[in-house]
């Protein structure tokens, strides 16, 4: 009853093919955008902006990049953090070595460099697939970090390989406050998510899904496997590269190659799996689950221990946090292997029939 589509007629092809064809979805998106753009900058604290919302948006973007490759094109990858590192260090060097280059151009060129590296390491996908392809992309993770550490030119001859991001400014407007950085990241993420939503609905996205479901049949009906897979690697790496640029310039400020470790690649992969493979909404849900749940456990576990009068040390609380976190991940994968996005779809189906029983 609350989510019924009855009475919402489509009288043109454009209205039938729009991204949010249901009125309730459009209203919900408008409300959330109003809260994100107007409400959050006014009421959010500096800690909430810097430590929670900005990394949440950045990892949502990186998760979307990996979801293009794994969820839609069916190509496993363990090199997401390496492509983020390429984007971050490339944008840093463009700003350092090309005088007067706009930051937006540096951001885009950083993503393009990551896309080129992704294409190079995506070439084995033409011959191998599955876990063997995951091992091939794992080589990108180690090779990129080795290059950034071995060749000091990438870090401007820094002995430790650490780079400090240049001060941000867009059209001569300085981006140096938590609110301005949050709004910049939000604007870039929203634009790229809108583009990504349209990509997966286009012929390119349909070709990805055909290759994912059965590549032999896709090739028989005329879909070029080489072109389709390399486009998936390019777009996926581009999105991860942009996420790496934002990670360095808008979140950390100072980064090193070891900050883009294999652990970060696994974290992004877990976001894809938990959020929902092959789902745009799942990228936000997976990033929120992985990033916000540990914070919630940090806040609630000491309170519960005091409430129950249990003398639990701080180190024990951190161990319990890891145990609860892992148990919840296993629980969600058992209850709904298609991720949190599928749970939201089920909730919408129930809202369509409420208050009548299913």
C-alpha cells in the first residue's frame, strides 16, 4: 500500500526508461539529497565530516568501480587499492610538475592513468578467468606498490615514499575546510554514480552482464569479448583511481604506498559482497556496513560491559569487536548471499503489500 505503483502511468519512452520511474523513489532521492547537501553541512560536526562521511563516500565510489568489474562483468579483481594508488600518485605528480593545471584536470588525468594501468593488467582476462584472473590482478597490487616504492620520482624523491597532497582549490576557491571537502567529494561521487547508473543500463552494461552470465554465448551472438572486458577494466580502474585521488587529497592529505595495501583491496571486495554484487545501491550499503559497524561496536561494547558490570579491558573490547564483526558478516552472507541491496528489495516488496500479509 505504501509503495504501490498503480496509477503511475508511463506515456512516453523517456518516462518509462528514466532512472527512478517510481514516484516514491524520486521523492526519497530528493529528500536524501536535500539532507546531504543542505542539512549535513549545517549540523554535522567536524569529526563526522572528516572521519565518517568523507571516507564513506570515497569507499562507496571505489566499491562501485570494483562492482563494475566483478558484479556486472564477472571478472574477479584483487587490485583495487593499487589502482587507487595510481590515481593518487598520478594526480600528485600532475599538480607538482605541470604549473597552473586545474585540480579537476589533475583528478581526471589521475583516473585516466589508473584506467591505462587497469587495461594493461586486464589483458590476461582474455585467456584466463575466475580465481586465476584474481591472482593475475593480485600481481598488479604488488607491482604497483613496488614501483611506487622503488622509483622515488613518483614521490618527488621522498626517502620514505610519503607524499603530501597540495592544497586544494577549485576555480580559485580554496577547499580547506571539512565542509568544503565534504561537498566536493559529494559532488564528484554523485556525478560519477549518475554516470555509472546510466552505463549499466546502456548497451555496454548489457554486454558486461552477457559476458558475466555466459561468455561463450555472448561471443556467439556477436559481443566482442576483448573489447567488453577491457572496457570493464578501464572504467573500473578509472573509478578506483578517482577514489584514490579523493582519498589522498580530501581525506588523508598525506599518503604512502603502504597505505594502499592488499588489506584495503580486500576491504573494498567485502563491501561489494556485503552490499550486493551487481547493485548500484549496494555500494553505499556495503561501504556503510564495513565502515560504520566498527565505530558502532566501539561505542556500544564499553557501554554494555559497564551495564553488565563486566571488567573488560580495552584490548579485549577490540578483540570482541573483530569477533562480532566477522560473525555478522557470516550471518548476512548466510541469510542473504545477494547482499544488503537484496534485503532492501525484499522490504520494498513487502511495503507494496502492507498491511496485508505476504
